[in-house]
């Protein structure tokens, strides 16, 4: 290294040292770093919505045909015809099947002829008896002859009664050759084909007919709920008879709400000891047959109307092992947890039966940021807007 180059290096070191000396006092004047807490979390709060609601008893049930009957072949013979289309709706008295009428028509004609012959003999013996009775008064005919004519008359009358019974039986069997609908309904698919022998040993089932409009809905009501309902009526001084028909609303699992309505037409007079429930049946109009026997349905029965209630959005309700709760913002904007007892769901909101006041600020949005005991920044809106 030359002397010039050495002098340049020496000057550079001196300049760096001076810079460090000058920078040291400046570094000593910088303030200390301190932790600054983040602002409180922002949440949305709302007062519970106060309005009158209808209290319902909600349960599930099954549908059943109001009337259902098996169509049976009650006489022996060959199935001559099927007079309906499988699944067809028919009226009461409609001809559905025909079973070989000729043999039974012949037996009916034979029985009728025997009845006519017996009737003729009765007429003859009656005349004979009346004549002998008149002659006996003048001693022209003995008492023995009169007794014989009386016996013949009574015997012929008895034979006529038997002949009339045989005719009636023959007519009944002849009528059985035509299987008709016992009521308005829908007939299932046939179980026996035309040309088959039916009724050979026992009555043969040909098909089933079901009445689908109206339709029954069977469900159970807890004994406790039924007792509370009756007690509420008694407190108002209202008898069950004066109350009138009890409405029932029904919906399928695939339907929204309860689009089908009817009334209760039967309440069992006893409690099932195994379930603690009472069987109830409702009857519903079923035009177009949207409900079919055997459907599982949702059922609700209105118990009280225009009942004051507090409602909160369903999303505002939390659940843990201890039960249901809501978060509220109280004094000092601090989050509190309140245990609540829930009632029914109304639209998209849930009734709170207890544990909440009308002036409470319920957290309806930002629940994941609301921690009990922590401060938040509440923003107020209406409960219905948070649905």
C-alpha cells in the first residue's frame, strides 16, 4: 500500500468514529417502547323484540285413511271382469269386479220358482181350511177333517217361509257376484287376475279401497300438557264444549310451514301408561290427495293466542353443557352471559321465556368477538333487522 492510499484509509476511519460519537447522544434521547392495548371489539346489539304470539303444542304424527276396506270375493267362481283401472278414484256403489254370475242367477231363479209353488200351496190350503171351517159349523164336515186341513195349511205356510228364506239367500249370493265400492275412495292395484278361481276355500282378497279426502292425522299429546290446557280453560271459565272445534295445522317434512289445516275430532279417554300420552286424532281436508296414508307429518295445535313474548334472533343463542344462553352488553360496555329458558321458534326468531329483560342489549352479531367480562364497542340495531 502506498503512502497516499494509507492516508485515505486513516481519514475514513476517523470520519466513521466521529459519526459514532455524534450519534451516541441522539440514541440516548429516544423514548422507551410501551404496549398499547387494541381497541375494544365491535359488536352489534339489539333489544329483544316484544310482540304477541300464538303458543303452539308441537309434535309429530302419521296420516291414516278415514275409511279403508278390503274388497273380498265372498263366493266361489271365476273372476269374469275387473271394472276399474288400478289406482282409480271411484264413487260409492261403483262396480269393481264381477264373479261368474250365471250359476248364481240360476239358483236364484230356482229358489224363486220354489217360493212361487209354496205360495200356491198356501193359497190352496188356506181356501180348503176356510171351507171346512164353514162346513163344520153345520156339521157337514167332521172335526177331524177340519184339523187335517188346519195342519196342512200351517205346514204349507211354514214351507213358504222356508222358500222365501232360500230365495233371499240365493239373491244375496247373486249380489255377491258384483263387488262394488262401499264408499268414495281410491282402489289399489288388483291382486287377482281375470279368469282366476276365487273364493274356493276362503274369501279371496281382490284389492283395497281407501278414502283419502278427508284424511286422518294421529298424534299424541303429553298428559301434562293436556292437564295444563284444561286448567287454563278452567281458569278462564271456558268449557271444552263452549270452546268449539280445536284447530290443527299439519306439514310434511318437505313443506315449509304448516299448509294443511283441520280440527281435532277425537281425544282418547285414557292415558297410555307406557308413554304418559293421550292419543288424539284430527280430520283434514285433502283435496288432490297431497297427504297419503302413512305419511310422517309435523303437527302443531294452538294453545294460547296473543300471548306477550320476547324474541331474539336464533343466531344470538348459544349453547353449552349447562344449557342455552345469550350474551348481553351491560354497564361499562362489558359483555355478560345470561342463562335463558327458550320457547318456540317464530319465523326465524326464538322466544325467550325467562332469563332476559326487555331492555337488555343482546349481542346479535360479532358473537365470536364478544367474551364475557371483556369490554366491547356496541352498535345498536333492532332485533328484527338481525334475523
